[in-house]
C-alpha cells in the first residue's frame, strides 16, 4: 500500500472510534441487516405460501419480531465494540436478551395447540407416544 492510504486508515480506523464514526457504522449495519432480513423473510414467505399447512405460517409470523430485535442487537454490539466498550458484562447482557427473545416465542404459543395429541383439526388420527403404548 502507499503511504497516504496507510496514514488515512491508521488515523480513521483506529479503535476505539469516535462516537460519530461508531454510530455511522452501527447505522450502516442496521441498514444492511434490515435489507437482508427483509429479503430472507420475503423468500421464506414465497415458500410458505406453497404449503398447505398453517404451522409454517405461524412459525414465520412468530420469527419476525425476534429477527428484527437481533438486527438491533447486532448494531448495538458493533457500536460498543467499535467504541472499545466491549466487556464480559455486555456480552453476557446480549446473551441474556437473546435468550429472552427466544423464550416467549417457544412457550407462549403452547396454549394455541389442541390439547389432544391423538387427533388433528381435520379429524385424522395423528401419532402420539400414548397411542403406540397400547
């Protein structure tokens, strides 16, 4: 590399970045990840429309909010990392928030499922561990 480019990179990309530089990079991360998030869900929506079941519709609907929150968590992580503020405590906090995002989507929807495991909405008999025990 040439000397002026090396001097520019050393001056402007040294960690920790200024708040304006770190915020600019974090905003760029949000824009890129939001674009990728939307493209992913548009592609998944095209696949879900082709199926007859409603389970995949429900799963796709329930995955949108946690995926959106993860975009902003990634941006916050980038912001603090570029500012030199990444610590063990902040890493643990991000992990706890991610676990809290996952927990409501898996446990709060159990009440919507039929209480019987031997039948389905269409009246067909479904396999269950209790039905094979006889």
